[in-house]
C-alpha cells in the first residue's frame, strides 16, 4: 500500500494505518557505543595544547562586587588567561543579558555559587591554585531565599531599579512576572458547591540531577573562528548565545553536541561554554571546562520552589463547580516564566465552568532556575490534585470516578484558554480504573494515591536532511541532541516512510554548520517535530526517486507511485515495468541525474497536549515516617508509540523523578543563604533499592497534527507522581500532607501532631 | 614534587603510567590511560559511574588513589566485551532498552558483572540493593533490573 | 603531597611521627579521598597501610576475631564465622555506603573518621571491641568506646595507627544487632541509630545487655538505663517501652539538614527497640 | 473579523476587555492589528507570544490562516524542558 497520509487526517484514520517498523522494539543505534564505553560525552574529548579552566564562585548569597584584582593569578606560572564579566559583550535583549550575567556576575553576586571569574591554566590544579590568588572585595548585602519572604516589602531587592512588564500595583520589586488565566464566574461557581476546601501548599526546589556534570571544550583561533564541543540539549542555542556573548557572528562558531548524560531541561542554557570560548580567545589555546558535582548543584538549574493557595468547590455527587489557584514561584536570581506555566496547567485536566489561576514569579538569592521536565506543572498540579483527593475523601467518592466526571475532553474550554481537540484523558482514566492495580487489596499502613497529569507539547524549528547512498542505505542528518533514544525513533520513521528495512538507515546528530537551524531538544518535541520533518524529507526523496524511475521507464513522473520501498508504475502503465527498488534507483543515481537527497526545514506546529494518570501504593512506617513505594503504575497517552521501549522508559523515568521530588529531594539553605546539600549524598535522588518495578500502560489516541499521530511523551510522566504519592501517603498515614518533600521528619511530625 | 610511576594491569594488559600523589585512579584511567568509558558523576563515591573492579573487588575509582593501583589488577567497562562479542550483560542492556542517556551504563555494567560473579542467581531485591550505589536518573531502574535478572538467567543456563 | 606505602608498621609510624604537616593514614580511603576532593584537608603525607603484614587479615583469636585495620566491609561480610559471632557489627559495617564503598571501607577507618553518625561504632561499643594501636612508644590497647572524643576528634596521639580491632568471644545465647534510620533505603548517613548486644538464660530472661545510640550526641552514647530496662525481662512490651523511653531521654542531638532534634530523639528510641528485638531473637529468645 | 481571546493579565491593556475583534486573515495580520488597536499590547507581542487557533498552538507563525469562525487565543510564549 502507499504510505501516504492525508493532511488533516483525523485520529480515527490514523488508527487504521498499518505500520511495519513503527511500534517495534529494535535495539538503539547508539547502544553498542554506550555499553562498551566508546560513546564520547562532554568531558571525554581532549585537544592538543588544551588548557583547563575553573571558576571562582561567590561565597555570599548576595553582595556587591567592589573590585576584582586578578593580577596575582595572571602572574602565576602556568596561568594563561583570566576572564571576568568585563570580557563579555553587553546584550540587547534582557533575557540574554540575564543568561550572560548568570554565567559571570556583573556588579553584584546574586547567590551562593554565582560565577565571578575564571582562570585557564595548564592543569586543573594550577587553575584552582590561581583562583585563590584572585582578590574580590565584596560588600555583603542582606539576602532572601524564600519565595514568600522575597515578596515582603522588607525583602532585599535583587535588581534595583529594574522594571518588569505587567506587574500590578501592590507587588514589590522582586516580583518579576505576573499572569492570570481562567474563565467563568468564580463566585457563582463556589455558590453552587456543597463543599469548598481551601489549602496552602509549599514545595521545595529540586534539581534535574543528571549524572553527567556540565562539560565543554572550546577553541578559538587568531582568525576569530571558534569551535565548541559540549554536552547540551541544544547546540544551536549554545552557538547563538556564546557567539553573542563574546561578540562574534554565528557563522564563525561551529558547535558540536557530544553524547549527553542526561538533561531533563537542565542543559537548555549555557553556563561554561561562553566562558571557555572567551578564555580560549585570550589564551589562543583550546580550553576544557568540567563542573564538579558541587558546582552543578550550587550554580546550575534547580527548579522553582513554590507556595500555593488552592480553593476548590464540589457538589456532593462530585462535580467541581469552581477552582482557584494562587501560585507564587521563586526561580532564583533572574526572571522566568515557570509560575505562568504552573498557572496554565494547574486545572488543565478538568472541564470547568469557573476557573481562575493567578501566578507570581519572584526573585530570590538562589541560582537562576532552569527548565525541568514539564517546568512549573508538577508543583501546580500537585496542589490541585491533593485538594481534589481531599474532597473525594470527605465526600466518600471514588477518586477516579470523580476525575472521570470532571475530565477535560474534546470540546472542553481549557482552563488556559483554547478549546481542546482530540485528547486522551478520559481513555487514560478509564484504563486506570479497569487496571487490576486499582482494586488490589492494601495491607496495614498502606495507602493508594491517584493523580492526573497534564503537559503541553512543543514543536518548533527543525531541519532534517536525508541522503540516499549508492549502496541503497540512507543517512538521516538531524540537529537535535539525542537524550532519550531519538536517533532510534527518527531512523524508524525514515525506514517506515521509505519502506526499507531499519538497518539500512543511520541517523546522526550533525553540528551547527552541517544542517539548518534546530530549536533545543526540549518540550517533548523531538520525536514529534524531528519525526515530522524526517517523514517530509523522506517524501521529498521519494518524489525525486519516483522521478528517476519515470525517466528510466520513459513515462510521466505523475504515473509513478512509491510502494513498499520501490517505485511502481501506476495508471495505464501499471504492471508494465517491474518495481524499481530504492537500492536500484540509488545504485544508478549518478547516471540518472546525480545524488539523491531529501530535506525539510520547517517551524513545526500542531503539537498535541498530553495526559497521564498515575496509581501508587505506599506504606508509611508510623514510628519513623519512612515511606516505601510498594506498587506503581503509569498510564499515559503517547499518541502513537514509535518505539514502545523508549516511551515506557520516559514514563518510568519521569515517575521516579517525581517520586524523588515527592519524598526526599530538596534544596536546603542555611540562615547564611548557602546551599547545605550540594552533593548526591544529601541531595537524595531515588536509588534502585527504593523502588518497585514501574508498570506502564501506553494509550494511543493519535495526535491529528502528526502524520503518524505522535504526541510528545518526555515530560508528562513527572507531573502526576507528586500528588499521587502525597495522596497515597495521606491515606496511609491518616494525615494530610501539605509540603514537599514529604521527608520522614515531616511525615512523623504530621502523624504525631494529629494524635 | 615528583610523579609516581605505577605498573599495573588494566583489562588484562600490563600498563604503566605516571601520576601525581593526589590523583585518583579515575583521573589516571581517563587522563593517562585513555579509558574514558569510566565516568565521573560526583567524585565522592555517591553515584557509581566510575565503578571498576580492583583485584576483583567492585570499587569507585574516584575513591582510589592512582598510586594504589601499583601491582594490582583493574577491570573497566572497556574490558567486558570479547572483541566484537558483547558480554551477556551488555547485550541484555541493549535488548531491554535499559539505557537512555548512557552515562551511568558503564558503572552499572561493571557493578552488575561483579554481582553475577559473586551471586549467579540474585533476587530482584538483591540486584536492587547491590546496585543502590549506581545512580541512574533516566530509567527509573526498571529496565536495568530486568536486564540484569535476564542476563543472570542466561548465564546460569549457559 | 607525598604518597608512601610502607611494608612494616614501624616504617609507617616513623613516617607519620616525623611528618611536620598534616598527614593521613590511608586504609579504605572512602573518607580521606572525599576530604581531599572537597579540599577539606590538604595533607602533606598519605601513608597507605595496606601493604603491612596482617592489616588485611581476619584472624581467630581466643574465641573472638582480630580484624586488621585494612579489612574491607565486603571481606567481613564474606567471613562466615565472623558474621555468626557478631552479626550486628558486620551488618553495621555493611550499611556504610554502596557495594562499591564496601569494597574499600574499613572498621578502623570508620572509627578514626570520628563522625557522630558512624555506623560501625555503636555496634562495636556494645560488642566491647578493643583496638590495638601502634605508635612511637610501641603498641597499646584501648576500648573502642575511648577512641572518639568528639566530632572529627580521636584520642590517638601523633604517629599512632590503629592496627587491628578485636571483637571478643561471647557466651552462648548471646545476640547483637544494629539499626539506623535513613531517609532512603541505602546511600545515606545515619540520622539516628542504635546498637544492642544481649545475653539470655535458658528461660529467655535477659542476663546481660548493652545499648548504644549513634548520631544523637557528639559521640556514641551508651544508655545504661536502657540496658537495665530489659535485664531480668523477656523483652515484654513494658520492658521494651521503658528501653525506648530511656533511649529517647538520653538523646542530645542537633538540628541539621539530615534531621530535627525531635525526629532524632524519637527514632533513636524506635531503632533501639527494634534492634533489641532482633538481638533477642538472635540470642535464641522467642516472643 | 476574528475574535481574539487574551490571557487574563492582558485585560489592563484593552480597557478590561477579554475578547477583542480585529480584521485579519492570518496570525501575522492578527498580531499587527492587535498591536495597532491596543498600543499597550505592542511590547507584549514583541516580547514573544503563542497563538492557539482552534486548539492548536502556534509560535511565531505569521502565515497560519485564521478563518472568521476560528477560535483564536493569544497565549504567552511557552517553553518546555
């Protein structure tokens, strides 16, 4: 059959399509390199003549920099270059200037660990010794690390004199963003309720916790041309920012993405790269920079912490009549939009007549927050889903039935504005209700938690090229770092569309000079957007190949179709010539007009939205407050699972990150504003023995915006676990928890407090 | 301060390197021997990405001084496959899609190999506790545990 | 920094005794290397004692076992007779860190690091373990309980090295156990902990007991009131409750990133209660 | 004419209106018309916005057609992880 898809296909049509490669579970193309140790990550490359650079970081949470004297460091034997904020170019956009100032403090240090200067030397040891010779004179200022504290009029102001857009009267100078969403008459909605619950919640900042620390190798010659090797989620982003920060044109900088040892949103910005490039420019030699784990915690991407008030009204039979959320997020020392995303997602699972969400983003003396898997959504949905659970408990209603009764569906006016198209929440809830997990008996001190989750998917700028090689193999060239197995799924979509065996396709992630622009690997976009561009690039190649066959056969190009990996004559020529396979067309390409390739460059639209439902059984030790996860099942709509293993992997990984957030992970600051747990010993991510198997149920409600129905799956999995675990703990311990993480001391205090 | 000359055996080969007294075995393997399959995730023994076998004993190479390797035997992930033939554990990790980013994979493989040499028939709980020092942030461990259990079964059968 | 790996204890003592700057003894290295990495200490001399005869041996002696200062936790766990005699000490040692850390970490190192939260120390204290020390003035012996004098501080003099730790013989119908509270299942530092060693008679009545607590005071606490609470009992509920209350009453913990005063105080009692029940069962008692 | 629904905090720029009408055939024309009609929206639009048309979210796509009966929602610029 012809592997053609009709623009505007509905979900039902997509469901009918028969796939040969899509939906199978072949081994990943980068697998052998990764199990043999051959794969090259950020810190694995060296260059002849390479220097090593390290960073001097602020010991203060908030201080004015009076002076920096680098002369003694520069005079030290083995030191080749020193940079401070003076060595970078002022930026025209405030967002880029913030990113630059976060890479190298300008005027003030805004958090413990803020970079102040950097030294490139012949070894890490020499560079570290030189850092000690840099004299920085600080005027220490009062600091604030708590979101509610930073909103008080008495709070120290981080950015004096800076004006932020759309901030209503009555907010102090640390409020960097304010947003409102919703619809309907809130008062009327609450008036219809039989019961109204109002609660306040707090969640701690967590870190993405990728195991690979940030690392880069940069080199810049006297000709003003640079190269960067780096572990990043987006090497075009690294190119654009690094070039702008040192004042060169993007064409002069070529960036290659290494294998990346985890990102989860935390590698969607720059920290070391512009610094290494600036040092290399000064020293005239390659410069390598690798963060220590302590630096990763002190100076890179934690999430926002939050403080939220929720009010929800419900009728006795479980219909939600109105919902309101006030979300206050601190995202560290620079503005961001995470509270806004929290406000957009908080009530997105529900079909509501009256809903309002208000969001404040607040500046504090903490590291500049970075995106983390569905940024803003987990903590917002945690609060809503906790209150919905409490309402169900008080009314004696089944939590899944209530969610089904109120679930958003096609035609629902979403709480953030638009009306939903085909979405999979109801199907996901029904799958959870029908699953044996939901009715399995519970033991003593055990409780079962349920939560819905929602996240947007994003698409964006994408370029894909596809070369048809003379031996009948295909090279796919794309530009998005592979963080979860995307080279496998891209290869699979190419093979599917071309109608050839998967092993004939090899996908590579090219450097910034080898293919067109690509947005960062974020927003669950790669399988969706790069997949879409790959399918369209394949169609371009197919069109070319059909034309070659037509020429050989001496018939009209329109009279050739592409079936199962071969050109076939159609219409009145049908059956006149035997099919001409891709391999045959490829072999003769020089004779039929030259190299055959297909490519597609597009700002992709049409990303769907994604829903998941998580079920968890927990057991709480009433004497210690220790929580054990006994059973866990994830239900998620994938649209179409290209490689089900990797879809399951995303669901499982997201769930476990959420479990960590719920139970133990937190940034702990002392009175002095210094981070107290900058290491994996006391920043406690889940270990293997903390967990059971994570069961998964993939639902496939096709996304009409993708030829194969794909939805992004990378982020949604982290959204429901916070509330699912909190609800489970509340049932197991017999006391409701309002603060994350639910570490044993907090749970035990709540249990003892309720006695 | 002079460097220390170390003669050791790495993945069965006699290897010599010069190191500073304060350098770790991890530094020496990566920077002097070129075995970058050994990864640094923390430098403090908390993540297990730098796991190697030292005289047959599973250790974090970041918690061993490079000088201590004198006269001893070190095995890394690079020594697991036999030429083109992957070790059963390597194959099973691929078959079960038990890796995403892959940065923890070398450490997991070395640790799992050490487990199966000591205990060919571990329970799920034993595998989970043995691997508790190997942090993985991508997978939630599920597929890793399944892959190790499957490898154990196949190795027992072989 | 200088690295030395002497063949004899005399050489090791001489190296340490003549070093003017900061020096460190390297056995398993699981604490020392972390301190080096974080630049918490910049020693002039590191003395690796693993090449000294006897340091890596577990030797039967007078019904007990002598454990060399460089014996790793993994090696202790593999020693069937040692595990049978002092299961609580071995399990305390094996709780420290990961499998990887177990391949290196030592009892002597855990003791000398002098952390209030050291897992093996409460277990060794209730076992009446005795340390053998070599120094410039020859060898001496010292109860484990007298080594740690405060957080990060020991009673060892300049040039002194622990060479072995002796876990004594014990009478029949004895058992020991160690439990700690951590927020995860593995890979954490004890928030509170308890070691219990006891002996019962043929009727199941406790005739001897020793109870210790870790991570709830600057050094390990021996709680005599807790021992008294169960001596002469069959660990009935009242006796256990009294032991638990005595333990909580003895606590003098701090608030820090790992736990609050209230949490440590309460869970120390819980750990002691549970450890006592395990020790009782190991001694052959049944409830 | 198309009706554009604004997110809540933009009402201050439209004199309290949540739904505003402009003449436009595609998103680019819609954004230009909005900025012209409500100058206070100009800096917001320049700073980056998303547009949802009949439930699908578009970023910076000027030539996406808008039908007169399309549901059009102006949303903030969003980014994932």
